[in-house]
C-alpha cells in the first residue's frame, strides 16, 4: 500500500474501526526500516498522522517505535506525532509508565521542547498542517 492508497482508503482522520489496520501498516513499515528494506514513501508518516488525529495514548509508544526504527524514519516521523493527546497529557502519560522506551521518548520530547519545536503547538493546528502537506 502506498500513502496515496491509504489516504484514499482511510482518509487523514480515519474511522475508529480502521485504526487497527493502520497500526499494523505502521508496524510493517517500521520493521522494513529496521531490516533496511524501507521505502521512501510517506506511508509511515501518514500512518502516524492518522493515529495522531485520534490522540490515543496507546499509540504514543507505537509512533515512538516507528520513529526509532531507523535513520529515515527518524526524520519522517515528527516528534509532534507523539502528542496527539496534547503535549502535557503526553508527558504525563510517558512519565507514568516508568519504562525505558517511555523515558527515552519523554527525554526526546523535552529536548525538542527546549529547542522550540513545540512553540505554539496544538494538536488541531498540527493536524491542519498535515492536511496541507497531504493535500487532504
């Protein structure tokens, strides 16, 4: 599946029922990246936007794992995608997990926050930017 096909099938803000399939697609994209067979396509980015649009905490580490899967994914998956539930809610959730991946994600968010990557951030505003990016 390509990003265009996923966008046509699921939309930028997919239905709740489609989230499971989108999670599976993102996991496959991350695995391909780890194996060195990843594509230079916006499919993984789109999956992250689609999950971000629902703001579910259960997807935060899923998106983080994709971001951490390799060099290309690190640049394609924006740190803001972790924060569909909002910056403060995301930080609280990650801090509550007391797990190595959550601590790494929280630390990275803090670094990016210090660098100004979250200045004037809101999930709604960021989603609007992705609508423009994907022409949706």
